[in-house]
C-alpha cells in the first residue's frame, strides 16, 4: 500500500506535534502493514530527524512543496501507471489556519482522492482509525489502544451526502444499519436526514423516534450546525459523501465543516467516500466480533 504524506508546519514543529503523535501511536501498524509513505520534503525531513521510523525502507522522500512535491502526490493519486506511480490515497495533516491548506494543489489532493474513491485523511484521529481498519482487514489482532475509536455506543455520527450521493448514502445505511445503530446519536442534514429516518422506520425502528436528528439542509446552514458539534467534541465521526463534479453554492459551509474537523484533529474522524466508508464498516464489524468495546 502506497500513501502520500504531508503535514503543515504546525504538525511537525515540535516533539508533541500531530505527525509525531500519529507515528508513535501507529508506527508498529505501519510496519506490520508495510505501508509505503511518500512524504513531501519537510514532512520527510521531520520524520527523518526522529527515530520513529528509523531504518524503515517504506519512507520515501518527495520534493518540497515549493518544488512541486504536493502536486506530484495529486498526480499519483490520479495514477501514472505507465511509470508505476500510483498512490492508494493521501494523508495530509492540515492546519486549518495555514493558507497553504487552501492552495490549489491542496484542494486538488482531496478532490482527486474523493473522485477516485481513495482515502483522504486529514486528522490524527482519521489516520489512527485508518491504520487500525487496515490492520483488521489484513488479519491482525485488534490494537487495544484503538478501542476508543470503536466505542460507538458513546459517540455521535454525522451522515452527510450531496444530492447525487444521497442514493449511495441510503444504500450504505441499509447495508450497515445495525452497525450505524450502535452509535449513541446520529445527526444529518436536511433531506438526507429525512430519507434516513424513513429508511429506519421501514426497518422496524420505533415510529415515534427519529433514527437521526435532522439539522438544516446544507445550503441553509446544516454543515455549520454539525461543525459546531464537532468543535464542541460532541461528534466523533463524520461520513461525508461528496460530489466533487458539481459546483456548490454553499461551498464555504462545506469548507467550514472540513476546517472544524481538522481543528480538533485528535478527536474527529472524517470519511469522504462510500468505498472508504464501506471498508471502515466491514472492519468495524469484524473487530467488534473479536474485541467488543
């Protein structure tokens, strides 16, 4: 597995920075899985200055961002198969107040991950959660240190889907209804929430109870309402099925939610495509069977 890796300066500027917290938590899993980390210049240099991946051949250096390193990651997420340069996704630990997080190459990195149904991982929590799900899928025993990500009965899940993705969200919820019902609370925006409640009632959920709490639609501010839950650390996981092919009038609200997630980087997991969400669900079900939380 080959993953692009970049981190804004804040996240590798000191010993307890986000990049190093992730590597301390998941270094063993990275080695177990043999993940190849294709790291942009300063991110690579920061890792190499520590012993966190000492001697690990899977750490590959790319040019600095100013020399096109992040642009190369974008191209390889799309895929350059004739040269063997294809990434399976990207980890980009974002500082939401750093202007470089909205440079074209940064925005394109996420967009191409979404379009090609590959993981785009922007928080420490998402990165730790992703390593654990890949460990479970590979047949490794659950890591007790990842139990917090699977204590669903104490968590809130946000379910958001753009118009073209609503059918996929409904299909996903139907296929994984029992797993999603384990969450203490579920929230959604507008029409998505109404359709999810109708789905739940059709499956025997008590008619007097909503399966999800509905906020406003996205264009009316629902993304901002959910962003507040995230910032208050009252929403731990966001499933956001995006349609990157359509211009959105409420693009600023969408970015606000994304920035909220990266603001609480240790506490919020965000998944941005149905394929990645399915991989998480399958791993979560398998993990719960062997290690109930």
